C-alpha cells in the first residue's frame, strides 16, 4: 500500500498531495494536503527502528497532558509512519523576546508535571522487542538506551546513559584517544558531580533549538521528543547547544522554578549526553566536543 493510501485509510480522509519537507536527519517528512483542505505533517521511514514512531506518539501525548507548552496532536501512528497536526510557522524561525520567555515558563511547568521515576517513559511506550524485563527503553532515533532503575540520579545518568553511549561511540571509532577512559572516570564521580537530589522531571528529552518551532502566533511548540523522566537540567543544558535561545528564556524558567546551586557548573556535564548521542549517530567533530566538555566538568 502506498503512503498516500495508508494515510487516507488511517485518517479517514482522502489525501490529495504529498510534498517533501525538511523533517530531520533520520526520516523522510511530508506536508500532506487532504481533500477537506487540512494539512498534516507526516514522517516516515521504509524500515524504522521497532517501536520508534509509537514511542514518539506516546511521548507527544504525555507532554500534551502536562498542558505546559503546545505540541502537535497525534492523528495516526503505526510502525511505518507518524501523522501529526500541522503547525503553521512564523516567517522567522526564531522566537521573539516574549516567545523566549514563554518557552522558559512553559518548560518549568512541563518539568514540574513530573515522572514516576528516572527513565520512566510515557504511558503506551512499547518495550524493546525481546527485552526480558519489559521496561520500555529510551529511543533516540535508532539508539535504544536502558531505563532500568538506579538508586540515585547520578547513578542513573552514569550507568543508563553515559556508559552505554560511551561503548557505542568507542565501537564506532567516534571518540578521540583517551576519551572513553575519561568518560569512565567521569562516571565514577557522577554522584559527586550531578548535583543535589531532585525529583524526576518530565523531560522533552531531545530539546535542541531545532525541536522548538515558532508558530505563526509567536508561541513555541515542542516537536520530536524522546520523552522520559530525568533531571530537568538535562533539557536546559541541551537547549544551550546548537544555537539555543537567549538568556531571557532561562531567566524566565528560573523565576518560576529556581535551579539548585551550582547549576551553571553542571551544564557541560549534562551536555555530554546529547554530544555523545551525536557522536554515535553522526561522528565528525562531536567526539572532540565530548572530550572538550569532559575537561570543563571539573
């Protein structure tokens, strides 16, 4: 069955046109026009990682349930595609000042919505095929990371995020010499470095600036989540990478939900996670960026 036919069947409305659009590095994306005049955003892949689209759909619904920031509505999902409501974007991709402040306040509310545990995924997230414990993993593109419980946030970050990504990056030759050993040493100190205890926050999980859309009305919309329970500073640290918003966003966040002392020093520590993910997926200079951030962790 063609994509247009599958969409028509899933949405219950005829598709009149599919136009390729930018939609990320890992999937094909389309603007879909329906016979009724509505538009839909669809991402698809001929052989997607099992459960990836279903996990993203569950994450979007979980973020929407927090009523903190707008996210696209899930219209249809199966193993091959994900169809979402269309977001009309502003002519400029960047938020203005009020939009940045709305993003900061909205993220504070999203994080405050909480999660049952570090690593907890959205209700309805499928488990990994063949996983013996049935705990749904964190899916980031083709990567699958374990979410088994750990006694502290520091232990969870070290054992369920940094250690498995280090092994993958090392296997793919994506790290400079000595970086894997430096990451192991970092993990050994993680409880000391990761800050005071905090309850699990409801994270977007892949919060770089490209996953914050500026809608035509100026409001920020969140897209492409890898939603799970984690430390709120992880979302904020990633948002500072790759051309993130101005400081007024983070100031607005802190007005609603002040951060624990030392949070500025923890930014490079929590940026190690997205940089490792990029090193595994894309190689290039990301391995060197991981090494540079380790040197900034103290």
